[in-house]
C-alpha cells in the first residue's frame, strides 16, 4: 500500500513540474506570497524533520560502530555540508558575466534534475509508519519544488517551458522507481538524505527567499514555517495516541 501511495504522490509531483507554466501564470500576482510561503514550509521541514533525522542516524551509527572515530560518527552531517557547498558553488558560477557561466548553466540544470531524483527517492523511504508521513513529506517537498521551479523558469524561461519541466518530471519519477525496485545500501541512503538536507537549506535561502528585495515576503515565510511546525506537532501527537 505504501508503494502505491508513494507512487501516486510522486506522479502528482511530476505533474506539478509539467503544469508549472500554467500554474505560475495564474498565480503571478501573488508570487510575493506563495514563493516565500513555500520556502518557509521547506525550511521548517529541514529543521524540524530532516536535521533531527540526521541526528537519529548519527546515534544509530555510534551504537553500531562504537570503535569508529568520532569524526566518522558524524559523517551524515558532512554529507549535508557537501550538499550545501555543491549548490552554493553551482549558483555562484551561474551568475551572468562569469567566464564559465555557460558551462555552469548546464551543470545547474543537471544538478536540479539530480535534486529531483533525490526527492523522488526520499519519499518512499520515509521511515515513519503509516501513510500520513508520506503525504506530509510529499506536500512539503512539492511546495518547495514550486519555489524552485519559479526560479528555474525565471532563469531559463524558454528552456523550462520547452524541455526542462519534462526532465524534472522524469527525474523525480526515476528517483522513485530506483527506490521502489532496487535496494540501495543504508550508507547510500544516509548520503542522499544528508546531501538533500544541505541542498534544501542553500536553495531556500539563496533562491526562494530574497527578503531584501521585497519586505512583504517576511510574513508569508514565517507563516509557512509556522504551518509546518503545527503539522509536525499534530503528526507526533497522533503517534502518541496510537
């Protein structure tokens, strides 16, 4: 049941990519609200779910490998740092006028296809039991991807409408298929989860949240973070009641 449900959710996320130009044209007047709102949801997800999950992984590593060096015990956070640095560097090279801007744009496009594959792979591997955590994760990541798509379409309007949205949809579906029909080592899952956490932080803060350009974005961002906080409290209360 979880496999089917996660597949439906990923199919919906792929549909968001394909239909993004249509969606954005109808929400263009409110983008100063929905872009920071989705960013707030995403950053809440990182700090209230993904980073605590990395701590859980670290405790499990310490219990399973007590003789390992302390530095390696915290390697999942190192993967998060790598994810942060990777997308930070790619974004800096993408700036207009940079001598390697053309190459960086190609790398930038490929990196977000990889980013979507990570998202597609993470969803069916959500460790919490039940369908509600899958739905919440897909909803949060879908909101985050809407903000990312907004920026990608701003940078590459014709390429996004013509090809990139289809590549992103195929990437997220491929990530789900890889997670569903193959079994990756646990260490690989640690790398992917940590890398995605770091990547989400830098993408939210650098791409979705230019608060200095529009002070009106502050309140929607805080509202998005508060919404995810409320959802987190609700889901954890359900676990205690069950």
